[in-house]
C-alpha cells in the first residue's frame, strides 16, 4: 500500500507541476488552485509512503519518476524539445530508480 501512496504522490506532483506553467505566475485562478491542491496532496501522500519506505528511497523514486514524466509532458503538451543529452540523462535517472528498486536491500526494508 505504501508504494501506492508513493505513486499517488508522484501523480499529484506531476499534475501540480504541469499546472504551474498554466498558472502563469499564479495569475490564473483555476490552474493556481490545481497547483496548490496538487502539491498539498503530493506531500500528504509522500508522507504516508514514508511510514515504511526509507526517506532516501522514497525521495529518489518520487523525484526520478517525476522528472521524467514532467519532461515528457513538457515535450507533448508544451512542445518543449528534448535533445539527446536530455533523453540520455532521463534514461540514466530511470535506470537508477530501477537499480534501487530491484537490487537495493534498503528499498525493501
């Protein structure tokens, strides 16, 4: 269940960060509301996940997956280009998240 909270935190953070661009410096009401609620829910869910997932592991997974998803949304929704170094860097981030979750004994404690 704790990884479900972690993935809910990731999704809320991705929605909030995506809305942050649309909020245009908090000058647009509804995107600003989405940002505030999204980050609030993200941190709440992250705190629930950290009841049993070590803080370093939870944060590594949260930030790593979030980085990649936000970059993909930037590319798909906002038409922001991704060059090969950016793609390679994100592949390395995902590889790190996978290594932590598949091979680290810390992740399962």
